C-alpha cells in the first residue's frame, strides 16, 4: 500500500529529529550541570539542584497554588481576547466602513509596545485582577484579531456566488455557510499564536502589576537569592506555553486537512 | 408564444426580452466601459437542451448569470413560466466551470447544501443527496473531500448538487471546460444520459463547437460583444446519441460547419479591428 509506505517514511523522518533533540539536550544540560558544579552555584545552580528545587516547591504546595492562580488569569485574559479579537476581526474584515473607522486606531495600538502601556493600565484598571487581565488580553488580542481579519477579508468570492445561486441571501447565512468556514484555518492559527503570547503576558502582568501566581514566586525567590528555586519557578512558563500551543496546533490541524489541495 | 418545428404553439420556459448589460468601473481615474450584452431576445423551450456559443467576450457567461439571478440586467427582463426573475430561485440550479465545491465539506455535505439552505430536514436531505450521488456513480465517495477527487469526479459532484433540489432548469457555465479531453467525452455522455432520465431545461454555455453540437437540440450563436442573437441552429440528430457515432453523422458536420462559418467571420472581423488599432 502506498499509504503505508508514506506513513513509514514520515515516521522515519520524525525519528531523526528526536535523536537530534536528545543529543542537543545532553550537550546543553550536561555542560550546564558541569558549569554549575565547578562555578558559583548562586549564579547558575546545577540542573540537578533545580530539579530538586522543583520537587520541593511542588511538594510544599507553593508551585501548584501559584500555577492555579496564574491559570485563572490566563483563562480570563485569553478568553476575552478570543471573543473580542474574533468579533472585531470579522467586523473589520467584512465591512469596509468598520475597517475605515477602527483600522487606524488598531494599527496605532498594535505598534505600541504593551510594556509602554503598563503604567496606564495600572492607573486605569488598578493592581488587581482587572488590570492583570487587560495585560493578558492585549498580549493575545492582535494575533487573533489580525488573523481573523485576514481570513474573513479573503473570503472566496466564487464560493459566495455558489452559495447565492443556491439561495443563501442573508448576511448571517453568508458568514455561517461560507465566510467563517473558509476563514477557520487562519482563525485557528491566530488562536495558536495568541495563546503563546498570552502566557508571556501573564508572566509580565504578575511580575510588574501586582505580585501573584508564578510571577510572585519568581520575584520572591529572586529576592531571596534562591537561584535554584527561581529557575524551578520559571520552568513551568515555557512548558505551559509549549503545551498550550501544541494543543491549539492539534485543534488547528483538524480544520486544516482540506487545505492540502 | 413561439412555434416549434412541428408547428405547435409552445409556451416558452424562459423568455429573454431585450437583455442589455454594460460593465463600468474606474481604473486609475479612468472610466472603463465594456458593453457585454446588446439586447438579447430569445425564447427557451421547456425541456430543451440549448447550447450557447459565441466568440470570447460575447457575454455568454453574463447572460447565464442574469438568467440565474446572480446579476441584474441594465435593461430587459428574464421571465420563467411568465414570472419575472429578480434573484436566484429554487426552480433553477447552476453548475460552475471551476466546480465551486466547498472544500471543507464532504462530498455528501456538498450535495446536501442546496437542500439544507431550503430547510429540508437533515435525514431527508441526506437521502435525496445520496440518490443523486448514486445517479452520478459517486455514492462510495460520500465521505471523501473534494480535493481527494479528480476534476471529472468533482464536476459530477457539482452536477449531483445541482440536481439535488430537482430543479426545472439547469444552468451550466462551461462545466467541462476545466476537464481533460478524454474525461470530457465521458462526462458529455453521462450528461446526455442524466438529461434523458430527468428531462430538464438545460442552458449549456460552451466555447467547444463539437460539444455544442453533440449535446444540443438547438444552438444559440451569439455575436461578438456586445452579444446579440446571431443565429439559432437546430440540431436534428437522432437520440439517444450515445448509441452511435454522432460525429460521423452527416448532419453533425453540416451543423458544425454552419456555426464555424459564423464564428470565423466574427473572429476575422475582431482580428482586423485589433490590427488596425481600433481597440
């Protein structure tokens, strides 16, 4: 079977990078361990110490509690971003008037670094949950909005005509039957980019606004010069980012299969 | 009212009266005007297979889109069974040159689409869609996606979809134009068979002389743009035409030649105009 051959080839191609990853991991973590043992453990503790630290803060409950609080912030910020980014993206992608009205403001906001807005967000929304949610929201909003906009704007005109010829006449039906299904792969790609940004926004909000969640742990261990625990607290961030991105990549691929033509 | 070859009076299925269309748009500050149709008057009979042929740019696709209700004429009217067309309607269904299948839908869902839009209950819609897939021989591809099928198969899905609502009129816009030559011959035969089974009024746009003659009861030849009725040619070839070698029939060559002469005159005039810089 041709399919089996192709599948076998694909598996072979996947095995090679795995071996590559392993070699890279051994080299990086090996030299880190070595440097940590020979040099100043305050600046860079050996990997083994970091792992011990990770177990320590997991067992004493500090990390799970922080993670739970961080995830709440992430869910709120990313959730609102997802809804608002999608709706606004549809609006400016589909309606010229909305594009002209909102376009310049969105472009200006997009060009402004989020970090420059932090003092303003602090003033407007305070140190509490609302301010932190706004930071996460802003981080994830633009990839979602811009991808939705692009997908909706490039709605296939020929398929809109096909739909019209079979009796699709309302704008809601056009969106539901043609525009959104056609834009879905791009919209899902926007969600995937957005979730990665949201994790970054979450850490920024927790460190710079009010200490809380993982961010609080990082600052606290840093101040105490517990570099091993500090690194152990940072570790969940990239892992979380990668894991969530992978989840959305999976979902995205489910909507992507028909695009291979 | 029109009279057919036997002299009986027939109510037209589709009446085109004074259809005019001009495309206007502005490019780099300059107003561009392209006249597409310059007053088309024509009656299409019930259950006839009408081929429409003409030089490129004669507005044949525009004419079909106006009949479909996808485009409004600047002047004139399309009447179906006496009622004026103001938009797409369930008694008409279209088959597109580029197939126009929804790539994210399965074959079955594509065929169900017109039924879903017309609010047919899902179970009944699926049953009727399967019936049409059976007709075009694609039932076992119901769960495939369009990109997994060849061009010819995709257009069979397009035809099944058009048949799903059991329309009275099939509007076909060069449906086999994007399909390779051998598959095209097979598709033509299949279309003749489907038409014999279902008896619909077919308006078939093509730029292929052989195809026009092979399929049609009558051929409407349009003049070069702005398109007008140049001539109407009857095709008196016995049916069913898949049972003998139509192309070897003397009437086939005669009709083909008649149309070719008409088109050649237009092509020559167009070329001379282009050479003298008239364009």
